[in-house]
C-alpha cells in the first residue's frame, strides 16, 4: 500500500509574497477559489506573513475579509494556514497575552485552521502564548524550527593555532534542531515544520534531520523550503525519501526561483516513489491556467520575469532523456547521493525553464532577501563599495550578538549592523562605534534568548548592562482609537478585529481604516446638484517642459512617498522619494542640489529603472542661518549616511564624551550618535529630517 504524502499549498501566501511582493488582490484570489475546493489540498497557506499588512497598505483591502472569503469558498476541504512570529504575531514588537489571545480567537473564528508559529531566535519561550491560545480556540499549532547554518569563520593562521586559538564549535547541529523539536512537542505542538526560509538546507542534511526528528517526536513533520540557492527541489525529494509527512509546494506558474518547488514536479516524483498524493491534479491544472493570466497582470512586481514552460503532468509527456533524470534523482535520493540528486534536479528544472540557482546566496549562506535588501539599500546610499566588507563582517557580528538565525527581523538587524561596522573600521574607529537601536535591543535581550550566550562584557559595552533584560510587555499601551468627525463621528476601529489591526499595524491600519470610514460616510450623503452657473471643468494642461537636471529611479519599483514639492530647495544626497523595490522600501536621494522645478511621477506609480522622478534646476542652496558664522571647535560628524531623526542636545548644553547627541536612521535602523568629545555644544549644523552623507559635520563642541 502506497504511503500518503500531504501537500500544503503556498500559492496564495508565501508563493505570491516570495515572487510578487504580496500584490495578489482579492479579485485575483477569487478567480482561483472555485478550483481550490476541488483540488483538496491538505492545507492552504493563505494568510499571515506580509499578507495582512500588504492588502491594507498596497491594495486597500480588508485582511479579515481575505481570510473569511477563502474559508467560505473552500469550506472544510482544506485547512487554512497562516504564518506568525510567535509573540510578535505579524509585526516586530512583542505583544501581551491579551492581544495574542484576541488575535488567535478572531483568526480561528474567521476560518483559520492551522497557525504556523516561529520565532526568529528559535526561542521556545516566545511561542508559548500563541500555542496556548490557538489550541484553546480549536486551531492546530504548527510549530516551526528555523533552519540556519553556522557562519563561515575565517581560517586560522599557523601562528594563531600555535597560540591555541580556535574557532567556535558548531552550534546548529542535528542535535540542536532535534532538541528544539522535542521542546516544541512538549509545549503542545500538533506538528513540527522544518522552516528553511533561505533555501539553504541541502538534500543530505534534510534527509538525516527528518529521520532524526521523526525518531524523537510522534507528531507529523512538515518540510518548507525555497529554490533560490538551488537546493529546493532536490531537498524536497530527499525529504520524501526520508519519510516526511507534509511538504510545502507552489503551483507551476508561481513556483521556483525565490518560491517553493512546483507541486507538478513533486507529483511526478511521487509516482516513481510509490507515494500517494490525495490532490486532484485536474483541478490544480485549472488553477494554474488562471495563474498564468494573473502572473502577467503582476508583471511589475515579478521578481524573476521568467515563466516556466507550459506543462500539465496529466496530459503532457516528457522526453526519454528527461525521464531518465527523474529515475536518476529518485535512486540518488534513497542512496543519499547528494551530488547526483542535485545535478539531476537542476537538469529537470532547467528543461522546464525554472530560474537557475543564485550562486551568490548559496555561497554567502544568507537569505536571498537579506542579500538583495543590502544591495538595494547600499545602492540607494551610494555606498556599494561597503557590500563586500559588510558581507565579510556578518559572521563576527552575528556571533557577537549570540548567533541568531538569519530570518526576519534578525537578518535585517545583523545586515545593517555589519554595514555600520564596515564604515567604522574603514575610518579606523572601533568596530561598534555606531549601533542601531534594534541591535542594542537584540544584545540587551529584548528579542529573547539567543542560541549562544552573549559575552556579558560585550553586552555592557553595547547595551549598558551585563545581565540580559527581557522586553516587558506589561508596559505596552493600546493604540489610540479616536472618533472620526469627518466620517460621521464613528470610531476609527469599530470592532475587535479592527482594533487588532490597529495594534499590529498602527500606521497602515490607521490610514486604511480612515479611508474606509470616510468613503463609507460620503456614500451615505446625498449628492449635491450642480449649480447652474458652474462652468465645465477643463482638463488640466500638461505641465510645461522645464529644463534642468533629472533625478531618476536607480532601480525599478513603486513610489511609496514623495518627500519634496515643487519649489523646495534640496541638497545633493537629500531624500526626495521612497521607492518600494524587491519588497523593501528604499530612500531615493537627489544627485544634485537646486530647486525642484517639476515632479514627473505620483505616489503609487510603478517606475522602471532609470525613469525620471523629478527635475531640479541649478540654484544655490543657502546654508541655515545658524551655520552662517562658523564657530571654532571640534566637529562631531555623521559616522554613516542616513536621516536625522532626533537632535538630543541644544546650543549651550554641556556634553560628555560618548553622550548621545542625535539619532540617525540608516538602512531602516535607528542609530544613537555619540559625541566623541567632552565640552559645550557651540553650534548645531543639521536639522531633524535632514539626510546626511557619511562624515558630514553635525555639531561643533568647544
């Protein structure tokens, strides 16, 4: 009798988030739902991750309706799944039990069946509350162990070895992951997921790990991976050979590249491995046909722009030489012959036109999103030369911070800090001369227990305490819920579900809910009859062409914010817009100083690389009055490029060496800027909101 393998379909959540920046709208979702009920997947991941934020932020839609509408269409045929970050839920801030319980209850009532729960540090204490409340209200607790690898430490020289120096012993062993699985099972987990968010787990490792976990826990094991570095399909085949209970897949036109492997390829492998999939592949083919058109509609957000060849495993035949590669891969999977398995799977994926492996990500052994995010942000800051030294510093920064797995948000925290360290070392300063608020909080202990203990002296240096200090959720305050006078006097959040959105996504939910309420109120008011004397409104004339220097988009993306208006004086390097690209927000600086004479785009526009954003006319930008008369003294300069969020001193204040004088935002991290000198502040040369270049003078201290 054939063994059954369950399939969790990721297409409507992780699939579209990985490949299309989470832009699948409600209409597009509803076009495929009639076929999903017939497909009968074990589970469908449809919510959580970036979905609740994105459907409000970019699509103007209700996240709760997204979940409820899918439940209505699919019924009880498939479990609906969401992804959450433990006590952080869908955000970065830790929440109290009242928010976690309310969120869990409402999610289950809206149709959620399985909550996949993970913590960025693999700290089981951070997932206890979510497990408790998901199970309390009848849901299934799927607890994920985040897969990661030990850093590649530099090789020790002969003389270092003579001195007795050693690199740290491996931390992320099979015993480490098995131990986490056992801890989660003891807390009440209903299943364990090996969550390989970076696609870094090779076939042999996942084969051995699944065998080890299944020998130590009695609950089902799921395997989740991505194809970015080139292991994805081969590792899924190895997992099946090892006896995994569930695998995560995407449907053909949303599969491969940054996403998970295609179910159609898994189906072909299962036929050869005498494994049964209780999935209606005819219905899957109907979903895939609809996804082809939807993917074309999402072209502006397509991370790959490489369509696989059309294929239906029920009706299409494959050539004999490709058939031989499937047989070769299956034989290699059972023999745990990793090299042969990877080679055969690459040949299969290449034949069907799936993206080739990203070798940079594979060699760096960091998440693909972390790498592309660093590249994009350094490019925006015109500091691309820092990429290589920052990449080399990631292992040591990560080790200093307790060796956190590189997954949101720790990947961004570590990557940003590595850049700050590279800048400091380039200037001959202490490696940690500049630290972000988030890095300080990570070292302090506010994110939870790190995989290895942080050196108390390092914690004292960075966070001012030798002892770890956890985040105190009892100090959390609920978000304000004002009355909207312009919307008929209703509350911003009118029910518990809206209150929860406000708690998790304060800025985004406030904007979304305000728009919904004001539009609803406007629709109830009778339309005013046009006045007889009103003249016909003529279409606006195109703006006259203005000569000047053009500021262009350095990378393709969507305009999230315009930070200047016509007539504004700007400096070279000043932020003029925010562009969302590759799922990250990038500050766009002006390359020129002058006066903004024309803005050529609008917020919400999708731009191509090199497309003009605005026109600047040469003009002398006057320095602030305070800077008109230079004062003698020692200058405190910006240690890295970024935006001034806060000035913490005023002229006349006495400061100590090391005292915080400003807060600078760089690469989405907040960095406290200390004074290098003791003395009296004689001059402040910058203003809050100003974008600074590395080395730009900020204060004069006498």
